[in-house]
C-alpha cells in the first residue's frame, strides 16, 4: 500500500490528530484533522484541531528560519520566511497577531544581515577598484583568466588525462581555450577554437577527445562517436577526472546511443565489467536507456530498480522507473515508486530526496484517476506547497478538483484558470480545448482534462 494511501486510508479520530501533534508531526496531523469523521467530532472541535495543527506547522517553519539564521544562511532563511508567510495567511487562530509579530522580527533580522552583507560586498568591490587603479599593471587580462581556468581544469583531471592535456596545452593556446569552453558548455566556441589548432596537433589524443566532447554538446552524435573511438586506447582504461565521475565509456555510450546504436552500447557494456564497477550513476542511466531503446523494457525496469539501490540519493532513477512503468501500463506500480520516493524525502534529513519531477508526476497520476481521489490529492498538495512551494499546471488542476469537491466552486474555477494559464506558458496546450488528449511523450503522462469536464470529480 502506498505512502499516501497509508496516511489517508480510513477515517481519523481526534486522538489520532492529538497523537501526531504531540509526536511533532504537524504536517500529518493537519492531514488527519482534515479527514476527521464528521459524525465523531463537532465542527468546533475540528476547527480547533486544524488551527492547532496549522500553528504547529508554522512554528516548525519558524524553527527552520532560526536554524538558517544561526549558521547565517540568509537565502535559506528567506525561503523559509516565504513559506511561513504563506502558512500564516491561512492561519485561523487568536494568536495570529502575535505570530505575525514574531515573523516580522525574523524578517527584520534577515533584512538587516542582508543589508550588512551587501554593504560589505560593496566595500570589497571598492577596495578592489582602488587597488586596480593603484596597480594597473596587475589587471588580469581575458587571456590570463583563460590560462588560469585551464590550470584549474587540469587539476580536476585524472593523472593519465592530465599528462596528455598538459602536452597539448603547452603547444596550443587554441586548445587551452577550447578545453575551457567545453567545460563551460560552450560547444560552438570550442569548435571554433579547435578549428584554429595547427594541423600537426589536431590528431593529439587530448585534442581529439575535446573535439568529441564539443560535438556531443553540439548534438553531432555520429561525429562525436567517431572521435571517441579514435582515442579509445588512450582514455578507455582510466577515469578522466579525479573523482571518477567522468569516463571515456560514458562519453562513447551517450554518443552511440544518440546515434541509434543501442544494441552496440548494450553489447559493449554487458560484455565487460563496466557496469559492475561503475562509480557514478551516469553509466547505469545510459545502460537502462539502451535497454529501453532496444525494446527490452522489462529489463530496463529491473536495471533502474537495481541502480536506485546502488545510488539511493540519485533521484532520476526512481523518476525514470516511474515513467517507464507508466508507459508499460503499470500505473499502480509507478505510483508506488513515486510515493515511496516522497516518503523518504519527508523523513528527517531526507530533504535532498524531494524530487520536484516526482512530485509533479504523482500529481499527474492522481489526475488520471476517474474520479480524482481528492483526499489523497489534498495530502499531496500539502507536501508540494509546504516543502517545495510554487505551482504548476498539474498542481493547479489538483487544487481545482479538491476545491470543487469541497463545494468551493468560485475558488475551483480560479484554480482551473491558473492551470490553463500555466499550460499556455509552457506550451503544453489545454486538454479542455481538445476534449481530453491521450498522447504520451517520453517524460509525461497523458494530458489531463479540467475538473469541470470530469463529471465524477465531485
């Protein structure tokens, strides 16, 4: 049974809510309060419990503000203040004025520290400017900056790669500029510099590898693959960087896969020890993608499950697994994967596991139900708003369903209008205009009809 079903499965009692509050789980307490059996508790008691939960949730957010201020993380503090303001705007308690005052104090602290930091930054800039005027000969030219960037790049390379890069860099300023451009993601600039390299140096292993990387960035996958294959003997046996996060086999696999050579990628990876010895998740992602493109979807599903076990902090495995399960028609399993990822993210210390894509995809899953499970949708909206903030088209559609189910028609219509506007901005189109589309893409479920077009929505 999924995380959301476990939380929302069955009516809650006032004692359940109180117990969750006393345990410090204000978010779940609020969800339980909203699910109280109307026949078991008075409306006054329900409102009292909801207000207590909302206050506890706000106090927890304020505590996060204080924790961020304690270590002087002003950006984090400002983000938690934004969430606290949102929570405070819906708070129903007599102590609201006092809480507003407490929040205002924290806002003042953030603003004062931010002003002080800005003033200090201006002072440093002014000192630097004065130093430049006093010592004009010390100005760093663009060429000198590029040289420094190349040295930094060399320091990140593995020992074998660093030797070859130093040799090429010592012979060509154009190569140094190209290597820096590739590291910054500027494919066109890199290719222009590579064209300026002397003819006799163009076959140097480091030059050919950088040409391959630039071509890969530029989407010229076939030419990139040829370049990588030309220098396999020089780079295949060693990691390209000191952290083991980049390797020749990853570059070649990506280029070959994008050149419609999934079968060759699988043959290479599965006939060697590359997968079992992978030190970064990238190669496992490429293996799963190759399985999928080769029509071996069930094996891709198992590969993604195994990869997620090896790299539990890498959110993309669960997300890609959920998408693939959905495409195979295994919607409940897809939903379970997403809900489990969210549950792990809600545990203490699990904030880094909260993956926006997974939340968004689970919203879309719920919208695909007929009728939409509004109670589960309400719980998911609480998670999305309180922990991530912001609104997407699917989040707005969910909110519209929940509000319409609660009889708040005007607010539901407003939420639906927001959803249409957001869909228009992202170019997704509006399912209402097409009567509810059924098309799929690699990363999305089917388009969703608005709540007013779904008679069972409540």
